[in-house]
């Protein structure tokens, strides 16, 4: 009986991990989760809401600038291959 539930347990654990990550991120964004010296998605989102940090560190926006041309290259390659 126990070996028959092993697959279900693995699937249930795998599907619940994203919920745990989103829950922790939401709590950290509200200031109730992981606190500042440790990194968390919620802490990063809370820091991103601070416009002064973007003014002091403008390279924070560079990944978005790199990703946009990347999308154009992918779209162009799909149109050329079709």
C-alpha cells in the first residue's frame, strides 16, 4: 500500500512547491517574510518599488533592455523559418 502512494506524494510535492515560493514572495513583499540581509523575490520586488534605488543604480534595468531585442530575434527567426 505504501509504494502505491509514492508517485502521488512526489507529484503533490512537486505541484505544491510553486505555491510555497509565491507565498513566501508575497509575505516578503509585505515585510512579513525573509528580512533584508537575505535575498528573496519579495525583497527584490520591494526594492524595485523604490524609485530612488533605480536612480542610484540604473543598471538594474539592463536585463529588460537585453531581453527585448532577444524577443525580436526569436520572432524574426520564426518568421524566416515559416
